[in-house]
């Protein structure tokens, strides 16, 4: 089970919407973002929450958990304060992820999901490169929680 999840995050394709063409927006000056240009690119992605920009720079549109077909009914909300940044799936939909930004520590994320996923036989383990993760299962569905700087990724695979 765990070997299948280890490569899960590397094998997803990001879903979302593209941005506008800067050439069509007269309020954008070349080389700046919007008016003032203090944060290049920030005005180009108005639907991406600010807290998502650093941990998930690949976020380019709004994320919605409804896009995840593998998410079990009644799956617990994040046990720490978090903002959904990206949902993604592999071609064919056999693997999906939900990436969240949070100011919670790695230990808070791990302990929170260890308790929140108790009904899914949650266990604290290490991934293929030695990072601590939570793994869980709901029958044929495998679940993995991987903390990272500024956030965490929930992965679902059949």
C-alpha cells in the first residue's frame, strides 16, 4: 500500500483555470504586476489565496473538493486551520490530491490527522525518503497525509 502512495504526489496533474493575457489588460505595465508591481504575478492570480502562493506556487485557480471523486463521504475536515489551494488528479482519476496551506507545525498536522483518521486505521510512518507521513485506508482506498513547509497534501489512491 505504501509504495503505491510514495509516488502519488509526483504523478498528478494540476487542475484549474488559466490566467488572462497580460497584453489585453491596459492596467498592467510590462514587467510589473498590476498597479505598483510590488509582488510580481500576485495580481495575475486573483482567485489564489495569498497563503497558497509560497507553499504551492503552482496554484493558478480556485480549488474545490467537489472535484475529487475519491474523497470518501463524511471525510473529516482538516484538524488544523488550513486553506485549500489545489486539487489534482492523475489521468484516469485513480489518484487524487488536495493540497492545503497552513501555519500549523508538521507535528500538529501529523497528530491532528492521526486522530481525525482513526476510523481509517491511521498510522504514522515514513515515506520513501524518510519524511514522517500518516497513512490510512478505507477498504480499497489508500489515504496519505504528507506535511511540507507551509502546508500539507492529502493523497487518495485506489
